[in-house]
């Protein structure tokens, strides 16, 4: 049997031609063998850890797995993973409203451009109903003071959009917040101007089965001390203009 350095039967030739049996050569061979054994152990541990991290069993019949095989074994994200960004299929909100059989003819008749072909309509896209395509939230407002008069949610079914939620009342507006439908309704007391309601109701809806159900409700009362001339009609003094700095 040949040794690790190529000598037969543990014999090494020195420079003087004599035999050096199990002398310094043996120590060198022992150290070299130990280092090779340690390196092999580290390689084995590394391959074992790589197999564990990639979900493998740690043993292969055809030999050690290459680095490209370990990378290929890493799990890939599912296309339906939560938080996936989906492109919004733009729709014509005016066409949706006018073709909607649930909307009354009066609103359709009053739905006209404010300027040129600019309608007082906002459209938002997002995931509300877990449909394959993004849902569409449409808000209709007045031209003069931009007060919401109707909000609608459309869900795509096959090749058409279906109205799955609607609220038609003064000062209503809906938004999409992390998969939930949030509807804000301004609350007016007697004598409140349009620009200064007394408060608001914020209602959160979640999709359940085949419809929206109310999940949360918050009411906010607005202060009357700001925006309408002071408390109880008291006049608010304007700050005096400051003097220019002296040169």
C-alpha cells in the first residue's frame, strides 16, 4: 500500500540516500492526512447544511449536490401569495355608472362633465373581494363643492363588472384601505354649511362570502372653534402685521 506522499511501506528516502523509517516524514504524512481529513469533514458538514436549508434529505445516490442544484431547490413564491402586486385593468367609470341597472335614472341624467369632458368622478382600484381582477371603487361628486353624492364598488365577474356595493346620499366617499372598504359619511346638524359639517361617520366593511359586511364604525365630532368664525360666533382677531426689520 502506498502512503499519501508516494513512499512504499512507510519508507522515505532522504537526501543522503538512506532510509528514514517513520521519522519526520511520518509526522508530515500524519499532519497532511489530518488536514485532508479535516477538510473533508468540513466539506461534508457544508453539504449537509446546504441539503437541510434546501429542504433535502441530506443524502443523494448520485453524489454530492452542486451549488446550482441547491439554488434550484429553494422554494419559489406562489403567484397567489398575499401582498402580490396586481396590475389594474383600467375601466371607464362613466360607462360603468351609465350601464349599471342598480343606479337610478336621475343620477345618470345629472351625471355631466364639469368642464369640457371632465366628470366629477374618482376611481380607485384594489383587492376588496379576492376576485382574479382588481375591484373598482367609483365616487361621484358635485362639480361646485366636490361633495360626494354616491359611491359604488364593482367586482369583475367573467367578462363584465357587477355592482356589489352602493351608497347614495349626500357627503359620502369610499376608499380602499389594506383590503377593506372604508366609507366616510359627513354628518350635518341643522344650519351647518356644506363646508363645515358637525362630524363624520367612518364605517369599515369587509368582504364575506358574496357581500360586504360592516366590520367597524367610528364617529368623530368636529370642533366648532375652527373654520367658521370662532366659538359661538365670536369674532376672531387677525394678527397685526409685523414691522419690517430696521436696516
